[in-house]
C-alpha cells in the first residue's frame, strides 16, 4: 500500500531532490531535527504556562512512574 503524502511533505521532497551529496542530506536532516525540537519545546512551554505548573509539580513528576501497565 502506497503512502499518501501531504502538501508539506511534497514541498520538502521538492527541495531534497536537488541534494546530491550525503553531507548535504545530513545537514538538512540536522536542521529539520533542530527545528522540530524547538517547536516541541515551545509547545511544551506554552502548555506549562497555560496550566501554571510550579517547580513542585516537576519535582513530583520526577519521582513518579509514567509507564503504562498492560
């Protein structure tokens, strides 16, 4: 079954088709990872600000297990 790509994915592929060197591919991959990481951090920061979490909440979380049991 073939995967269906969205417009954003297609745009990235258009750019990537011009990369011939593996070093360039690795650089672009690194840039994308950095961008997505920053986006996740911003999103988490916003969520924590909205919920007004305190340092105490984080300390409590450090001691808890978040693993699900099946």
